[in-house]
């Protein structure tokens, strides 16, 4: 029986750039030992780091892939690597995120989301309770009463417990450990081997900034790690590792080709363009009526554009569409002078007033407006039709569009009926009834 | 005669179609009006083509996921609008520095800040181009129709892979959210390519950022691949080792710019509606280029001699083509929907000795009459 001698992933004889006594020495050596103990192919390991003292460890590794990213974002980059690896390549790359407490503070959402997704990324948080590289400023992990250059009276904001937070995301492997703990190699190796998201908080001392003004030593650190481990697991979610979940539930969704290609079936006598504004109330199929009009135009070989407008909230207030039909290519997609305006409700009337449609109308414009709305002063040719009571609010604009077409004869009514039937099937008969009722009112 | 295959599509949907056609394998998105249609289309379509399309918790994550996936070898894309673009700027700089290809569709809306979510604008030209520390040239392509959304996205994917760099598709609310008839038989696309990779037979040690001349594109080997990748956003030598300002590092930083600008001629892309006797040139792009085309049609009916240039490749600035277009004209109009004439401000130096006039609108589309009134003065 032969035993494989664990091989270091580190460069030979490179001095670590860390301060004397800094916990990062333990962190790097134990990460290396953990990778070695797992006997991983270095080509199947990617170390993703970011900004801060611990982030420069990428330069110490010789064989695994290294990916040195922006401050606090390493977990997000690692998530992208892992998604592409696990779903598109299926190569079982081990992605390890190296991040400090500063990075975990600014990039907390990335850690939270990776944990929620249960993506196969291992996050090793080097928690030395401050920003060491920039002068020892307090981080989101600094304990209460902790003295730093930016908390000279002692920190008055409690620290976040990353373990408790990430456990609440349903992460299955979360633990806190002192950087000097003899089990650190095993803990890191177990975290990396875990098939899914794992987080290890490695509590350390910054010898440059943490000690001196603070009463802090190995015992304090052990207590902190114990407290963080004591947090119970409040939530568990039953799910597989994200890539496995995605492959089984989403990937390879059947390729349903949407057969919505249109070919010319009818002939229009329209020359130039016809510009429509259709306005009403959200939820009353205003934009649908415009789509059906556009489709009818295309069935006649016309070019068409449709723009919709609504308030920021989509299900209340006005709904407005602008449709241009043209025998020629449509270059300008706006409407200076509308040819046809259909107004089915008070919200619609208010909007065409506010957006200038009415003031831009002239004596060539035709307006079909719901009968119950107040009189408006306009040079346009006005038809007052009780659209809402004749056709119901839901059919009002579509039936008004169809009736105008039937009256004008530039586009065959069959094209519009074709569109309506495509959408509502047999109920097209209701619209045909509506058109019969509206037509006499347009003469 | 064959019947054309017409479908009703928005510009946003056609950006998604263009990305799929180009072989996009990865999309991460975060909702924002007016770009959400791209996100929705990619979520619907990409998994059917064995690609990954996922939701992210913010725009920073969206782009970081894409760049992580790109580092693993995937052709990646995301989409956003002004407020989301602001959040992505740190990460797009990272993509540029690490030479990781990605396409970002920026669908402009009215700013500043959260501005007008459903109000069109062309006000992010300079914000998009000059977002990097050092003002590196980022290729930007601007579509003016739904069909061009397809064409330009395919082109952006091509150049992103070809140059190992982020490339922007700069659309706007009007083009993104408007539906129009699209003839699928007449769509134009670029060749489908993939970043060049090292030949693994070589005995040379792979260097992540190696090049001989400044314009060369380093060969790409993914994390998880056979060659050790050493990726860093910090100033680095050709091997990816962090350096302060060694001559080699400065050379790498210059290479990031030269590899783009040395190909400005190849990337230059304008569509010209010519009149050989033109005495007036109108330059425009995006939604306003369409309006300008209508204005030019009407101007010619009035006997005017006008040339129109629709600039598709906004950056690198197609200097030679623009200078050539201005030959023989006395006045150059630049029409764009923003307050200060952003594109005009970076191209007007090309037209020495000519009158350069901006046609601008703010908070509303420029109309054909706006252009006619200016050009007939």
C-alpha cells in the first residue's frame, strides 16, 4: 500500500507578507494543508479573493487557479464561476472564497445569496474585527467597546454574527473557529468537501491594530467562536446544491417554438401612415386592443409600431398605447398629429389631455370617446359613443378600433376580426355584435 | 416570391434573440425598467438552449456572476438601465482590467438618479463610455430599430470575444420597449466566434495576460482549465502578478487601450443615407437616427441636399467615416435626446472649419419638425 505524500499548493520559500503574529499565517497554512489533505487536483481548485490583507494570499499559491477580485465581491464572482462550472461544464471545480470581515461587511448580500442558493462555494471569513490594510478602522464585525482609530471611545454598534446570519439562510455547513485551533485544517477540509454552500468564520487577532488598546487574547477569541457556534439553526430548506437543482428543474426546458410568425393575408388600401392613440384604464385591455390592431395591420402587409404607457404601478390608473400603421417603413415612431384617438374612460381622457395628444389633434383627427365623459373643446371630428355600456369596459377599446376600421375601409375588417379571434376564439361573436352597435354612431 | 417571416417583437426581445444567436451561454439579471424585457426573455429562452439564466439580488451581483462565468469560459451577458449601470461600474472596470469578455445592454432612461423609469432618453452616452478610472475606450454599439437590436447584439458578442473586453449595447426606452414588425428573414448577424485559447501542446508556461505587441489579445484559458489562470484586477504584469508600476505593468495597462483603439477602423460602423450633392450632414444614433431619417426624407421633398449618418459604433469613435461623411458639407448637425449634446461634444473636433450645431431635446423625443426647423434656418 502506497501513501500519497500531501503536496503543498504554495510557492516554495516565499515569505508571507503578513505582520508578525497575524492570524493570517495560520489561515493560509491551514487552507493549504486542507487542500493537500483532500488530494485535490490543483487544476480543479479556484481560490477567489478580494481586497484586504488576507486578499493578497493569491500571490502565495503556485498551482491552483487564483481570481483576485473587487472589494467584498469575491463571493459573487465565485458564484458565477461555480454556476458556469457546475451547469455548463460539470467539472467539479472546488471554488474557495477568501474574504476578510471588511469584505464580508461590504459584500454581505453576496454571501447571503450564495448561502440561499446553496451553490457549491466555500467561504472562509478571516474575522480580525477590523480593516487592517487601511489603518485598523472598525468593521461590521467589531465587538462592542472595541477601540479602533475610528471608534476611539469604543465601538457602540454591536457586531454581526455572520454564522447566525448565514445559518438563517439555510446553509448546511457553518462554523466558527479560532485561527490557532488545532482542528482548523480538518474544519476547512470538511467545508470544502461539503457538497453545497459552506462558511467558516476564522477568528483572528490583528497584531498591528487590535491589541494594545483592547483587552483581547486567544481566550477572548475562543469565547467569540464558541458563542457564534452556539447559534441554533433557525431555518432549514430542503434543496439540492444549486447547480444540481437547476439542472434537474430548469435546464433543457423543452424547446417550444412560439409560432407567432405572420404572413400577409389581406390587402390594405392605406397610403402613407395612420397614427392611433388608444387611452383608457389599466386592466381594461387597452394595450391588448392596440396589439390586435398592430397585428391586423401586419396581416395586411403594413409596417407597424406600438408603444405602451402606464403609471409607475402597472395595474392602476391610465393605460395608453400609440400605434403607427404605415405602408412604408416607419422611421419616426412618435405621434405629432394623431389620426385616430380612442378614449374609453376618465383616466384615459386625463392622460391624453396631460400628454398633449388632444392639443396636437387637428381637424383631420377623429376622436371616438366614451359618451359619459365630459365635453372637450377640440377641432377634431368627435364621435361620442357609450362604449362602456354597449361593449363592456373590457371590450370597449378593441370594439371601437374594429368599428372605426369597418367604417373607414382602409384596412379590411376581416384582418381585425382575425386578430380578435386569434386571441378570444369563439367569443369574437361578442365583438361582432359590439361593432354592429357602434357603427351607426360613427356616421 | 417567398413570403416574409414577420414577427412582432420589442427591441429588448431582439437583443435577447441576438445574444442567443451569438451563442450566449450565461445571463444574470436584475429587474429595471426599461431593460427588464431582456432579462425576462433570457430567463425564458436561455435554458432551452442549455444555457444558464438566473436572477441576482442586485446589479453588482448580476455583473459579477457574469464575469465569474466568463472566467470559467462562458459567453456572458447582462442588461440594465442607468441606476443599475451606476452600480455595475466598479465591476465593468474589473472586466476591462482582467480582459474577461462580457456584453452589457444598457437601455437608457431619463436621469439623473432614479429619474424617469418610463421616460426615454439618450443621456448616458458619456456615463457609459467614460466610466473607467483612466477613461479607457469601451466599445459601444447603438441600435435604432428592433432589427438592429439583433444585429448590434450579435456584433457586440463578436467583439467582446474577439478583444476579451466588455462591450456595451446602448439602447434606449423607446427602442427597447416598443413593438414593431420584424422580418426574421432579413436579420443581419456577425460570425459566431470564441476567445482564442492556447494550444496545450506548447511547452511554454501559460501567462494569463501575455502579448507580444500592445495590440495583441492574450490567449484565454479558463479557471478550471488545464492552464493555471492568474486573474487579478490589480495592476499586474503579463503573468497576472500584482505589481506597482513596473515597466511591464505600465505596458499591460497601455495594451488595454491599444488593443481596442488599434481596431477602431474594423469596428467602425455607420449607416449612411447619402445625397452626393449634400451641403448639410446630419449625424444621429439610436431612436433619434430614425426620426432624423424621416426629417431627411421630408427635407429632400423640399429640395434640400442632406446626408444622414446613423452611427452604430459610437465608440471607438468612427473618426475616418465621420470625417469622410462631412466632406463637401458646410454644416454638421448632431441630433441626440439629451441636455448638452454629449456625443457632439466628443466628435465636433473632427469637423474643423465647419459649422457644428446640436439638435437636442430633453424629456421628450426629438421630432422630425425639430430637425427640419434647425436644418432649414
